[in-house]
C-alpha cells in the first residue's frame, strides 16, 4: 500500500498525475485535481490546467531542465524600482515651509492664494499633518525659495567601510549598545 501524495490516504494502485507542474502519485479521488501522466510517454505531450512552463520529466533530478525565463539571472545587482527615482522629503519640511513663509512676510492665506491652493492645506503642511504632493512641493520651493528635499546628512557622509571592497556592511552602520 502506498500513501496518496495529496491527501495521505492509503491506496493500492496510485495514479501518476501532473498538478501545477509537479508529478505526484495520488489516489483515485485526487486524480481529478490534475492531468494523468502516461508512464511510457514524455511529460511534454501532456497539458495541465495550470501550466508552469516546466519541460522536465518527473523522474529526472533536474539536471536536464533548462530555465527559459531567466528573469532572476545574477550579476545585475539590485533591481531598480520607482522609488529610486523619487526624492525623499526632508523630515523638517514643516519648519522649512513655515520659516520660508515668514521670511517672505506672507500669511498662510496669502501664500495659499499665490499657490492657488487652500489655506487649510498650508496649515496642515506647517503642522506636519500632511505631506505635500510633488506639485505642491514644486510650487512651495519656487515661491518661497526653499528646498524640501532630504539631502545627505552628516551621518551618511561620515560612514566608512573597513572592508577592502569599499562596500558597506551591517557593522559599518549599526551602533552596538554593549560597546
């Protein structure tokens, strides 16, 4: 007696079934979850409901299988994403906006009119209750002559790596409490 690889039920004559790209020995009841694989023919001739694009046969150790997608290939380093192109806003953006407005001699209402925005938005920005959108950030920077982008801080520029490769390690940036 053999156990079904799906449900664990004991079965005397398991059926070889391909389920989501994996070939399993299953009982008669679990055969409906996949496509039966004929032992004599290759697995390339069978089609499954859920195709994974695998072309290896069930008995191989994986050495004959070739990866056709290759999207996880090495050597290219970290993938870029949309956040790499975005500027971070400074943590003290609210103080910069308030100081810039006061230096310009404008009230919150006057600044709102110049920017064609609501005065309540200016209040929320100055209190740090909301982040400015990219458009509002550009308007504020242009009108008040301020920079709301987070530039490099002294902490970031003071880091130096002890490794010969010049790359940072976790030990370069973590402060240990026990030392």
